[in-house]
C-alpha cells in the first residue's frame, strides 16, 4: 500500500484530534483499515472516530463477534475486529460485503488479516509505537 503521509502523534489527545477530523471526511461506504501491534491504539482511534460521527455509546472491541454496529448517528459505524478470524470465509459468512459496500462507515482492526477482501478505496492507517510513552507514528494511504 502506498503511504501518502506520515504523522507523528504525540499523545492520546492528538489521536483523538486525528479521529475526530477523519470522522468528518467519511461518508457511507467508506472503510478505514487499522493495522498495528497490540496496544498501539486501534480501538482508541475507533472510539474517537465514533465520537466524531456523533456516537455516544461506549465503543469496545467486539470480542465475541467480528463486527459491532452503532446506529445512533448520521452515519452508522460498523466496528470490525478480525484478530480471531482464521479464514476469510468467516467474513463472507457474516455478509461482510454488505457492510463494506453499505450505508455506513467501517473501521477494521487487524485489517492486514483480511486485506484481500477490502474495497479498493479503503483508507489504510499503519500504526507504530513512537519512541516515547504515548507517541505513535501513523502512516496513511490517504
Ligand atoms: N497516542 C495514543 N493513541 C492511542 N492510544 C494511546 C495513545 N497513547 C496511549 N494510548 C493508550 O494505549 C492503549 C491502546 O489500547 P487499545 O485497546 O486502543 O489498543 P489496540 O491497538 O486496539 O489493541 P488490540 O490489538 O488489543 O486490539 C490505551 O490504553 C490508550 O489509552
Ligand atoms: Mg483493539
């Protein structure tokens, strides 16, 4: 995936700012793919995107399901965590395409595991730890 910009995030407040700004440019059928190690803040960023969309419900990782739906906002949010998906067929079985090409915004944690299923115009964010506590590096395809 081609990286268009690299952002240095200094702390969680900057992650929040990034998530809120991103939310405002999203429209129905957009997919945001989050790729990064354990604890880099994929769920945290999803939470701030949700906040930007106007979702007040607490966003937690969908532990027992692959996808969790939040439908209280202007644009619904479909939050995927595919960490435990061992076979892309599992996504086919839950009708993932209905979400990816649907009426809401999809955010996918561990998206590298199902990259071949994602729409071509997916926005990729590769998250790495920065050198200091709270710092993160965002490499964005957009
Ligand atoms: N700049 C930052 N951005 C996001 N989270 C941060 C930042 N700095 C510190 N944190 C903290 O890092 C933790 C990130 O946890 P989170 O569950 O969001 O990670 P994750 O990538 O979703 O992990 P997992 O791979 O288990 O799903 C949170 O406790 C959060 O408060
Ligand atoms: Mg997570």
